[in-house]
C-alpha cells in the first residue's frame, strides 16, 4: 500500500479522473440534448385514465399525453405524472400534474392523504382509522372521518403551540433567550408555577391520539398527531390507465392541442353522414389546407406587396413635402398626381384581392368537426383552424416513423405558432443563415487582407508584433462588448446619420437607426474578424519560404507570387478561419440581443418585394430563440421540448462546422509536411 | 535592372526580352504590384484600425461622464419692472423663453428671457390695508406658490404656460408661449389664522388627495391647515374637509418652514441653528419629533430646501457650507435626522439654494456673487463660479436644468447656459459605499431606474463587479482542477491513440453556444441540483475516494487482467466507475436529506444556518461556466505540457524518477507559464460570459459571496438593461463604462497570457 502510494500512481489515477469527467460532461451534454431534442418529435401515446374527484365523488376521465413521470421524492408509493391535457379554452391550463398511487387495491381508495410532519417530510397514504387512547373513534368507512381528522389535527396543533409557549417562557426565565416576539412576562406568568406538571400533562394529552394509514398494500403505519403539522386530502389521483385507439389529437393553429373523441362532421353547421369519419375528415382537411395555403399566399404575399408599395408611395409623398419645406418651392403637382394614380391602382388591386379573400374565407369556414372532450363537453372546431388530426394510439411502427419525420420537417420548415411554443422555427433558421451569410461576405475579404498585410507586407518589428497580439486578444474580448459597440456605433451613430441623410421622409420612424440584420452582421463580422485573421496568418506562415522564393526567382512580382502561389496554398486556412467564424457567429447571442434580434419578426429579411433584401429589417435567430422561448415564454412546460429540439439543431450545425474546420486543418498540415520534406 | 542593360551584353534572348511590348507589359506588372502593395497596406491597416476603433469608441461614449459642469453667460438685463417691488421668487418654464418674478408687493411679472422685456405684469387682488408678509413655493414641478398676508390669510396661485404653434409668413411653425396665472384653490385668500395674526412663514403642498398649508404667525404659533378631499359615495362629488392643527412655539424664532410633498413631515429652522422635525401625519395633532442642531456655534442657517423627492434637507449656512440631512432609523428603530454629507466649496453665506426638478442636483448662490452646482448622491461639486459682482439674491434653474436665472444685489438679471449632462457620476458613486436616501446606512446598490421622476438612481458598479468576480471565481474552482489535471494526463500519460480522440472531443465543447449551456443550466441543472443537493456534495467526497479505492484494487489485480487494458487507457476504465459513483451519490441523496436535513436541505440551510437558497445560484453558474471554460484551459495547458521537450523527461526518468515525480518536478515546472496563461485566458472568458450568467442566475445584484445565492454580472447587466436605456443618458453611458471595464479587464489578462506564452515558446526552442 505504502509503496503504491509512493509510486505516485494514485495521483495519476486522479488526473485520469479529470479527463474522464470532462469526457463524460461533453458526451453527456451532447447525448442529453440529442435525446431530449430528438424525442420531441416521436408521437407519444395519449392516455385515458379514470380520475376521481373524491370531494365531489365525481368520476372524471383524464385524457392527455404523458410528458413526464417521476416518483415523488421520499415517497416510493406515489407516482407523479405531468400530463398535457390540451383543450386550453376549457380548462385554462395545458398541463397538469396528477398523482397515481402505486398501492394495489387499497382498502379505502378514497382516503388518500398527504401528512405534513414536523420533521419536514411529507408522507402519503390511505387513511384507515383514527384512534384516541387506543380506541378506534373513526374508521375509513365512517362518513365523518374527515371532520374528525380535522378536529384532531387542530387540537394537536393547539397543544403543540401551548407546549412551545411554555418552553419559550422557561427559556426566557432562564435567560437562554433574551427576547421573544409576542410573548410578555404577564403572558408567561401562569406557566411559571408547576411548569413540569403542565408540560407532562400536555405531552400526554397530545400523545394520546394516533391515526393509521395504509402506505403499501396491506402495510399500515401509525402516525402520532403530535408530529403532524398539516393534513391535506388528495382527492384526485388517477388509476386505471388506458390507451384507447379512438382518441384523436387535434393540432390547431390557435389554442394548442385538443384531445378528445371525434363525433361528427358538419357542413355549414349541418351534420354530414359519413361512413368512416376519420377518412372523411382527412379528405376535407386536405381541401381546407389547400384553401388555407391560398389565403396565406394572398394575405402574406399579395397584400403584403401592396402594403409595401403603398408605404413607398407615402414616403415618396413625404419626401416631396420635406423638399418643399426646405426650399420653399411649390410641390410638383404632376408628381403628386402620379402618386395618387398609383395609389388608386393599388387600391383597386387590393379590392380585388379582398373579394377573393372573402370568398375563400367563406369556403374555408364551411366545414367543422365536433369533438367530445374528456369531460364530456362537445366542441365544434372549424377545419380552417386545424393543422392536423391524428390518432397516435392506433399508429403502427411505420406510421410512427413517418409521423416522426413529418413532425421534424414541420419543425424545420414551418412558422412558429402560439408565441413560439408550437409549430416550427423556420424564420429563426432563415434569419440565422442570412445573417451568417452577410457576415461571411464582409468578414472574409477584410480578414484575409488584414492577414496578408500583417504577414506579407508589414515590416516584421515590435509594432507588428504588438498589433498581432492585440488582434489575437480581441478574439477573447467578451461578445457583449461588441454588442455594446455595435449598438452605439452602428445603430445609433452610423444608422442615425444614414437616416438623416437618406431616409428623412421616414423619420421619426427609424429605418437604419434601429437594430437590424445589417448591423447584426457587421457587429458579428467585427467580432469574428480576429478569428479569420489569426487562422489565415497561420496558414500563410506555414507555407515554406522556398515556394515564395522560387516564385520570385522566376521573375514573378510580389503581387503575382501572392496571387498565384501563396494565396491558393493558404486558401484551406482561410476556409478554416471562415468556418470557425461562422460557427462562432451562429452560436453568439448576447451581442445580437442589442443589435436587432427579435422574438417574432413579422416578415423575413428576403422576400419578393423590391429591393428583395431588406437589410434594415429585424430578424429571428436560433440562439436567441432558445433564450427567449426557454426563459421569457409564459408556458415553459409546453416550450421546453421545443427548446431542446432547437438546441439540438444549433449544436448539430455548429459541431459539424467545427469538425469540418478541424478536418481541413489536419488535412492542411499533412499537405505542408509533405511539401517541407520534399 | 533590366532597363539598364548595356548593348555589349545583349544576347539574342535578352533582346527578345526587351521588345517594347514586353517593356509595356513589365511596366504594367510593376504597377499592378505597386497597387497591390498599397491597397493591401491600406486595407490591412484600415481593418486593424477598425478593430481598434472599438476601444476608442467606448472611450468616446464614456468620456462625457468625467466632464465637470460648465456655464456660459447668455444674456444680462436689468430687472424687469423694478418698481413692482423686490423679488421673492424667480422661475422659468420648460422651454427657457419666459421667466417669472414674484414680488413682495403682490406683482407677478412674466418677462422674456432673451431681453428682459415685460410680457405681462399681474397685480394680485388683496385687500388694501393688508400687506404681504411671507411667500411659499410648493413642489417646483407643480408650479404652485402661495402668499402669506398680514391678516392671517393666504393666497394660493399657480403660474402656467400655454404653448401654441402658429404658421408664420414663411410657412414654418412658430412656437408661442403664453404665460398665465391660475388659482388652484380659491381666487380669494383663504383664512389660515382665525385670530388674524400676520403669517411670517408659510409653506404649502397640494396633491390629488389633500392640500395643506403650514404657517408661522407673528404671535408665535405654528398652524397647519389641511383640506382633505372627500369623495361622496353617492354622487361622487368632492368636498374638502378642513382640519387645523396648532402648536405654540414659545420663544423660538423660526426662520424657515418646509412641508414635504406627501404632507407628512414639517421641518422648521430656528435662529439657534436647530431644525425641528414635526410629524404632521395627523393633521390636527402636531407632534415635534426632535430638534436637531445642524450648524456649529455662531453659525446660522441661511437657506434650507428639500432635495427633489422631499426626503433630504439641504441646509446652507452663514459659512458657505451646505449639508444634506435626512431621517435615518437608529438602533432603537427611531428616526433621527442625520447628517449625510457636506459640501464645502463655498465660503460666504449661502443666500439661496435651488433644486433641479429631475435629478438629485442643486444650485447654491452666495454672498459674493458665486454659484455652485452640486450633486448630492455623487457627492460632487461640479462647479463654483462667480456670476455677479455683488451677492446673488435669487437663483433659479430651469426644469431641464440647462439654464440658470440669476438675480444679484445690483438688480441685474442674467441668464446662464448650463452644460451639466452627467452630474450623477463620480468615483465614489460608482465604486464606494453611498448613503442613499431612506437607507439606514451607506451601501453598495445598483438600481438604475424606477417609475417616479424623483427616484434616486443608484449607480454603484461594485455589486456588479463583485458578481462578475464571484461568478468567475466559482467557475474557475470547477474548471481549473478538471482542465489542468485532465490536460496533464492527456498530454503526458495518455496513449496517443486515445489522445487523438479525447483532445478534439473536449475542444469541441469550446464551440458549444453558451446560450445552450445557459439554458441547460437554468432549466435542467438548477432544478436537478436543488432536488439532489446532498448528492452533489456527496459526489465531491465520494468521487476521489472511490477512484482511489478502485485504482488500488486494480493495482492488486493479477497482471493478465491488468494487461487487458493497454497503458494510457486507464481513463476509459474510469468512465463506468465515475458514472456508478454519481448514480450512487444521487440515489443516496434523498435518504440523506431525510436523515440529516429534515427532508429538505435548502430549507434546512435556511432554518439552521440562515443561508438563503436561490434555485439559480452561484453553484449552478460555477458548474455551467466551468464547463464552458474547461476547453479553453484544457487546450492551452495540454499544448504547453505536450510541447515540453522530450529529452527533459527522458533524462529525468533515466535518473530513476517515477513518472509522477518527473511530471511534478520537471514537466509542470517547465510548463507552468503556459498553465498560467491558460488560467488567465479561461478567467478572461469567464469574466465576460453573458448568456450563461443571464440564464443560470436570478440576476439580483446582491453582494454576498454565498454559494447558494444568485448574482448579477457586468455583462448580464448590460444585456438586461441596455435595450431599455435612453441613448446618451447617464445610464447608457454607465453601461458603456461597464463594457469598457470588461474590455480592458479581458484585454489585459489576455495580453498577459499571450506574452507569457510567447516567452515560453522561445524558452522551449532554446532548450
């Protein structure tokens, strides 16, 4: 043992532990995100359970998706489920926690109660009887047992209070306590006589009562009332869980999911007789969804374009007005007339579209379906409001897999619904991609030029070294500092001035004087330019000088040498730098929060309205989406799986980008090693 | 060179190279080369300048915070309508175009601030045989004043301004400001003293619920008349219920009277230099709480005024000293008027103190024609400058605190432009303990905004800097041992095959977006840790012990089994061991909570030790941010250890040292500068990290080093408050200052690390 200790081996094992922990953390994180992110799309079965409210003695049915289940800490006899019950307009809540007792066939199934004890641990069980002085005064069948229980608990609490008062008084007298709240010497006076007898009497009195609970099948436990602080009856617990196939999940555009049983299909409010309601519904849904697509196109694209043009006309008019105010010259009436004429044309177009919309709306609102919810209410849902209807419990495995990928596609390609807690994240993906794209467009040339200057043209002296260190260190400056800079410099200073010079007609509404995708991209470009510089410089420095010298010796100028030999050879390094920059930019959130990211952007940055790319628009971003939905959302329970899925997507993109960068770098090293030895 | 070839040397090849076409081409090439060189240089330098611009831009935004105040004379004119009497009170309106002068003969003179022209001169209607004996100004934002009369009555009025826009001949909007008077209570004087004694001192406050006038009569009584609005339940009509309180003052001579705007406290200054604090909550039973001596012997109180918010008193005395006082609860839970701070920049009697309406600043004028501009919270004297040859009799500051109106003893009125953008900031306000209003003692507080305009902003960066250091400290506690030991093992003991996988795996974590780590920390780790708190600590103890036991047992195993695992792959063996130990401690957690901690450790901590437990606390931040910086430290340390020249280690081993001895005495010693720089860089990252702390803490700016409490860092504070701060306001600039502090801090540590690393690299190459 001693020899083993002296050999230093234990220390080596401990250092190995550090590595192992680090690996576990990395792998654990990735696995956690992947499992929780990917499992979100799997159709979870919808359970139907008997759910008894004993206070009203009413049997209810609980229908919903089971999202989480756990044992209550310290009470291995009770299971807790988080059930997504949906139907928010009926119940007000999407989720609810319900208990399931694991006790099989309790004697008194209605008497489940939670007992809070003075040691802080709650205990759960089925009340079977209450005893006073070892005499059963009430048993589980007794209708008045709850009344008796409450009386006894109250009595115990009062007695405990008295005991506490006496002990405090004694402490006051003995000087172990100097001050006591709400206790005066007058109040204490009666307790100073025969203190001990009073105490023993009280303690005897309190110890007299006990209650018995059944905590596991056939196993009972006596609890003295002396230890009880509070008792809570748990009227609601589920049992008899079932997964009937006919339960449908209705995914709606508003108000979240609806769970229930299909009743009938209605057309213009009149029931339609169908042979198979599910297939009929499927057909009609297909019809409405094409209609919905049409409406969506008209509303978003056609009317959006008209609004866009109207806004441009307004700005034109305002610009004329401003020019008039400045110079005092009268406004050109022809220009005004032209604007007015354009406006009339647009109005006419708008009216046509509106007419179309009206028709479409009439058509789409024709059909509805009635669904019976778990508490027997029948709800009429218009098909226009439905995204899809499915019966997860009847799915075969292949259907489940199909559903899984459909859902995943929806997540990637759809717009968010319900304050970002449902639907897809397409705008966030799109915003991130466009931002990264603009950023790369800026950062690559500038980063490369700076690196080439530093490595190839600048005199290699102390100053260059200082600059190099400074640039290197800028990569370590906190991202939020760049955000602050971007907000102050780009948004308020540059953007404010651009507005003054080029967009005075839109003022006081800012055009570029507020956060937008251009400023966000520029800010991130500044943030990542050190990464590109450092990486490109490293690439340049790895190129053997013999190659440069050879080129120069053959009569090439320096520029030609650079352009023809050095830069092509360094291009993988630039690529690496760019990839690392992109990976960093895609994951950075803090600076974006200041310069133009929003939780919900009304329109995409690129659309069909001139000038097609709107650099002044605000945008959505994956990283910010995670922060916003995870922390600012009113419905965290509903949002959490979505946040995990978004996280998974982001992590996957970034890890892939980084692995590519690493692969390119390693590949590059091999290549130059070969060159150097050759 | 080629151009200067002599004909003797020309060979056929060279002459072919010297054709005019080739010459032209060569020239173009030289030009292209030059252009490339210059544009590269220009481009490169401008990119570098653009990056460095960050620092200078931050500095440029922060710089105005450091500037003092500055005043410039705009106009001077002789007092408008001098025949109307002596000035009692001067004021201006929001736009600094109209000034007003209230005189002791009952005239109200509105004048043009540009040239002193009288706009209107209104005479008050008071009975003929009655004179004006006192004057009072309510909360200046209400623009209400009151005259006290010699017959025991008082007249309340309000000066107000109507702004209208008219289009002039040139088609441009022209602003017109029309002053007028209003009578908020009654047009006739109200009787204050039924006995009809003259009111020698008066003060007034009006608000939505109640109107109160306080007065001292010539026969030595304090009277308080309060009119509480009663709304009838039936028809919602409003009636005023009048209550009168009275106090006989005896021999004391009262020189100043001040009623706060909430109509709860009344202060009186007497000729002996004492301030009486009178509780007037119950309007009909006035109670003198205390009398505090506020000036030295032989010094008298010459001016007394409330600071905005009516909590603090500003007392100017005959020695030119200005002191700030407010009631503070003492050890016996009794309010005592306490001296908070003093300003000693002026030396002759203070004639007049006037307060800024929207900030905790004030202006004091003195007997030799100087004015001083001060800020109370920052304890800052921004300026003391002469503005007149003789004593300044009245000074007024405009509602926006950008114009001073000064009247001197020679009956001259001057307007001065004030440039005083950021008086709230001083070294002490940012970094030292400050005694804020209504606090029982000086403290470090960050609380930048509130809904009311008279709120005292609390701009102490100390709690934020403290939070930053606390978060970084706990992160380093988690990260440094794991990363450094891990790097040592990876670089020195690990098999090359495994190292090839392990190193990039850990390094990939560096690229993991921090928003994801923050999200996991806040929504997954925090509740998990709270539910298994004992398990976390058990794991800390169990882990090293368990690993040691395992390694000892492993060492005792027969060789054939041991050799199943190749050398340098031990870390793989430990993965299941660690997972098992973690599972063990977490499953032990619940029973331990029941056995030792009364069922709930957070609750137990609170009741037994008084330790508050926040779910999102420093422990969570430490773990999450530790995970974020592990790859940084790991990567650099690993490089440093791995590149220690091999002949050093082989030499040491050849001399009989064990691998561990070689490690400790040779490798680590040589690589220590590299390890140091790794820690510095990790620290830099931890200090500036935003998303993790934003999401994994409650963001409460408390100064408590407890592991179980939340914190707020400089960076998170910027992220939280920047979007809602007003451009170029003090708050905005302070947030920039926070950014600058972060920038300098991380830049300094990174540079230090970089320099150390450079030296190390040179040392290695020489070894």
